[in-house]
């Protein structure tokens, strides 16, 4: 599948499509945004901490887990529907930190503002993210 996606054109923001195994045993397609060395403050594929400020819960997001999964496992209720970054149900306000936007819904302006993120697919460029949950 990855070989097939290599031929797809890049998005307006330079993102490419990649696949990863889903937790349900299938394959999930997601956009992988091009990043300059100065944009990333941490490995977008690495572990980071997410804090649900209103719930007063912090948890670690492992490389093979989504923010949505990590928060739910920590007991934080987060609404979701598609869980592939296309519907917006899981859109969450970002209070602190720098998201690594991997959705297919937010506009370029919304991504640049870093005020919201779709927690079902997006990760973090910073070591910590604080969300309005
Ligand atoms: S659940 Fe649909 S975009 Fe996250």
C-alpha cells in the first residue's frame, strides 16, 4: 500500500499520505506533514505527555498510540466518530504545546494557529501538550 501512496500528489501543505497499522487490525491512512528541522521540537513519532487540563489528568502517549487512545485509557471522555481525522468530532482546543497536525480536515490557517487539533490522528511536536479537556 505504501508503494501505491508514493504516487499520490502532495497536499497543499506539502503533506504526503502514509499508512500505519490500526488498533483494530486494519490499516489507517494518514497525512504525514513535511517538516523542516527547525519546526519539530521533538520527534513526531516519539513519546510525549498530554495533559487534560480540566480533568487534571496527565498521561504519556506512546509512539504506537493516539492522543485519543491515551486520554481514554487515562479515564478522560473524548468524543469521536471517524477516528481517521476527517470528521472533526474530536476537535480539541490546545492550551499549550505544538501539535503535529495529521488530519485531513483543518485548514492551513487553523494548523498554523495551533489553537485546535484532532486528537484521533494528530500528535505532538513538543514534549508536552496541554488540552482543554
Ligand atoms: S474522530 Fe473524526 S476527526 Fe477525530
